[in-house]
C-alpha cells in the first residue's frame, strides 16, 4: 500500500483536509483531490507559470511544490479569486480586453497579474507597462496575447487607483 500523509490547510478561504502521497505535487493534489482544474500542467518544470497559485503571501509554480508542504498554509487558486457574485475585477478585465485566446495559460496568468498589482502597495508609483510585463515574465502564453494582457492589467491598475 502506498504511503499517504494527511494534511490540513486553508483552500480558497475554507479549511480542508486530505491525504497525499509524499511525491504528489500541489498542482496534482488541487486537480485530483479537489477538482480545482484551473491551474494547468504544461512544462512541469517551473518555466511557464500555467500552474501558478498563491500560497500564503506569494505566488508559486504549483508543479514544483510538494502537496505535503501545503500543510498549515493558505492556498488560493483561480477558483477562489472570484466568487458567487461573479468574476473578480482582474478576471473581468482579461475578458473585456480580449486577452484570452485558447485560455490554457490564463488561470496562472491572472493569478500572477493579481499578485503583481497587489504587491504594488505604494500607489504613488503607478506600475508602467514595462513593470507589468516584468511581473508577468514567468508566465508564458503560446497564443502570444501579451499586449492585450498588459492592457487588461493596466486597466485594473487605473480602476483601482480611482476607486
Ligand atoms: S506547469 Fe508549472 S511552471 Fe509550467
Ligand atoms: S491564451 Fe492560449 S496559451 Fe495563453
């Protein structure tokens, strides 16, 4: 019988418990144990960002993190970004600006975009398009939709600055 380890953590704001083999990745656990299939497996090597989720206060490539290391942490996935009320502002901006093509990279891209904007706590420094592009450089889009992605993130920055 395969060894499984019990872990408990906050998942999209709710405490959950599950059993995972020691070598299972966070990405596989989220997809298989919780049906949270937003994060995608693409490179599996930490190079493309398709699997990006937020753990505690930073984003990570969930294909590279063992699921057991989620124990006691706060995990947020793309499914936890919006809510029953609808899409979160970053998700809506991607839709409104036509930034989504095949969509495969988008859950990771949007998680990273939200993180980049949230990190900019000094609102007196408005992130430039170059800042946004730098913040998203670990997220690869094979459909090459970067211009519209940056448009969407820049629009969110403007909206949130005027709110
Ligand atoms: S699938 Fe995780 S970084 Fe590419
Ligand atoms: S929208 Fe297709 S890979 Fe990014």
